[in-house]
């Protein structure tokens, strides 16, 4: 069944097992313990109206399909819609570095697509993302030209990576995954096939590591957790060879963050602490604050209240030590006081301490404007969760409704999963007018999220 889109794969597998759409929905509901899945939802998947990102693990169980095959089918569906070539996949392994890295010809990359020196906005981000998707990455033009790679080419690649990071602020992971994986494949091709000096090669591998981190992040945001794990592991290898300890630590820490969310949080906590230790000699205070946040999050997911508070205290102390940012890696640009407060609020929400969480979440959310729809939607969902725990149902549904209205603007599996979790939190109060209004709003927007 390789080479099928996700809609084709689900339909053919369902029919091969003699299942109707309704019976598949019933089996998924029983396997997952969730009652929200319906025949209409299966129909939307098979018509290509929606990607079943949050349901891939349960589809794997019910249809007896490898999760990697389902992941690949999702990638093929997106590529077909966008009219682009998907990254090559062999089982559960991306083929980025399958033959090892060699150096053969190339020197400088022709001027490629760049973002003009304008303030980034939702509109310009979507425009640039579209342009980058329909035009082949310029790195490949230089490979064909047969010239030698120098610092000029790597500098342009680094600029493109920075642009991609800022695109992620406005474009959800589900929409951005194909673009970032395409850029990673092109840059890895340069690292494999070009000729260059050792110092240039180290910069190239550092760039590959940073792209793997970004690719892992957007894949995880899209619900492609197996794919994200592969990106992170490959990136750690590249950053290690490049002797880039902070990027390697960020990759390991990002993997721990995913594991805390969808795996074993105690293993995630060990991994997060390893990342902190591995970068203690070479990381800036802002970088250490980010790595310590992942330690706090993993322990919060594991229910370790005292350890979480100690880690959050360390985040505050280290964050206050950071200076003007000149020495910070570019990938930590987004961590500010508002983000530190939001993470603390999320941790306290996970620990069931809503009164401590609410002011932190509120003041953190207030630092964002509506252009950051994904982040605000996510953080409002934790605020709604905190209010629900405190049994302030009117305020919970108000925050949940704001989160839902923003969710329709982004294509993020994390946002979708959070909306479903808030619905489950509010279900015990289903007889209240506020929850009924929220459910009505959900039903009117469900096709858009």
C-alpha cells in the first residue's frame, strides 16, 4: 500500500477489512477511549477534507497498519495538494544521510528566494511559504552547476533557515512541514555531494542540525511524531559532528518535550536534564533558560510538583542573567518574559494548581497580538483548563471560545488536540448554558479546525 495518500490508504484498508465508515468509527472510539469520533469524521478523512493527524496511532492499531506508513501517506496527501515532490522515505527512515556525507563539487549558491526587509505579517508569511513551495530550493541549482561550496553559500543557507523560523510564527506545522523538509533535503544534498573545506563543512552540518530541529518541531506540531523523532536524532548527529553543543542540546531537549507530551514523561525528564548538562559549558543564559523550561515541563507532566517548582525557579534566575542577545543562537529569539510566564502557567495547570496558573497565563497571553494565532490559541486552551479546574465555568468557556475562534486560522495538530481536551474538561458541566454555547460554537466550526 506504499504510494497511497492518507485518504486512499484509509478507504482501501477499511474496505479490505469489511468495515463500514460507522463501524470503523466505533472501533476507533473503543480503541482510544474517546467518544468524539463519528462516521462523518471518517467520511471527511476519506474525501480529503481533513487529515486525521491525532488519530494516526489508533488507525495504526485498528487497521493493522505501520505508523510509518500512515505518516508517509499524510506527507503524500499534502504534497499532492500543493503540487510538490515529497521528501523521500524508506520505511521509518528519512533518506537524508543514508550514504554518509561526502564532498564532491560545488562552491556558491545562486541568489534564491528571500524575504524582503519588511516586517513579517501573516499575509507576507503565507505568500513566502507559497512561493518557496512551488519553486525548487536554489541549493540544488548550484549542485548541478558543479562549483565548489564556500562560506558565501552557507551564509545564504543560514539566512533561509532564519526566514523559515519566522515563518513558523505565522504558519502552522501542518502547512509548513513540506516546505521545511524540502529545504532540509536540499541542504543535506549539498552536505553530501559538494566539495568544501573543513570549516565550511562544519558550518554546513551546523545548518543541517538547525534545520532538523525546525523540521522536527513542525512535524511534531503536525502530529507526525515518528517523523519528528527521526529529524531530531539526525539533527543531534549533525550538530555533534559540527561541534555545536547548544544546537545538539536544543535538539535533545526538543525531543524530550515531544516525549513528555506523547510518551513517558519520566524518560523525557532524564533526557531534558541531559540536554542541560551537555550544554552547560557553551550555552548562553537564555539558552539555558529554554533547556531548563523543558526540564520543568517534563516533571510537570510526570506530576512531580516540587521538582517542577525548583526547575521553574532556576528558569527565572537564569533568564534574569541574559543580556542584549548578541551571543545567543538565533533559534532562541522567541523566548521572552511572556513565554517564561506562560510555561510556568502551563506547568501549574498540569499539576492541578489553577490559582497559581491563571495570573501567569493571563499576563503571558497579554504580550501577544492576534497575528500569533497558534500560540494564543494554545495558551488560551491552558487558561480555559485552569478555569475549568477551578470550576469557573463561564470564564473557562470564554477562554475556550477565544481559543477555538483562533484555531480555525491555523493548521496545527497541537491546537486541535488541545481543543478536544478542553471539550472533555467541560463535559461534566454539559448542562450549563455556557458549555452548551461553547459546544454550539464547536459544532459550527468543527470542519475548519
